[in-house]
């Protein structure tokens, strides 16, 4: 087992230059994260990112403003992998990140989707994101924030 799961990451930015973050429903830690999800075999990264946005935050009222130049890889701790449905197949994830302007209103965001992933959500300042994320994703988030820094 040494494979990385192909995923997309979503940085949704509001008009105040704050970033959408959600608290994972399946993780009692209290850490926040940006929406992300796997790329299905039948789709490309851009198709996946729009699907994931609808599945996780219930809206697609957004427009793409930037896409990460590289795929960003990270490993997931073994104890966390055990809790994931795909945790026996992969050791981590490789992610293509997309930055979006949020074009909707607060009421358009609905985390109570068919298969909810978040128990709560908020807008966060980009300077606070890295402190709020689960420790094994800090390096990934640092890379994403640095690449998208010009958007703030």
C-alpha cells in the first residue's frame, strides 16, 4: 500500500477575503478544514471540484479564480486512515486546489447535505487557517495559502 488518493481542495473566498472552513462531522477534534474530496474515475479535477462543492456545502454559487500549479501530496496518520472508507487502499492524498470567489449569499450555504461532512462552518482569515487545521495537513495548507496569497 503506497498509493495516494487523487483529490481536489476548495478555497472558497467571500467578499471580505475570508475563507470558508468547516468542522468535520466525523472527527471530534474541533479542527476546521476547507472542503475537499476524491476525484471519481469518470471525472477530471474540475468536474470533481464542482461536485464536491455541492456535496459538502450545498451551493455552486462561485467562480474559479485560480488553480494550483502542482498537485500537493500528504500522508495521513495510520490511526486516521483506519476511520476512512478508503483507508486500506491509500496512505495519503494528492490534491489539486481551486480558489473560488463566493458569488452567493450566506443563506446559499447549506452544510446539511444528503451526506453531511461538516457539523459547523465559518469564514476564517487566511492567517488563522493553518492554526485551525488538523496537524498532518498544516504543510499542505501552508503551500496552498502561499500559492494563493495574491488573492488576499
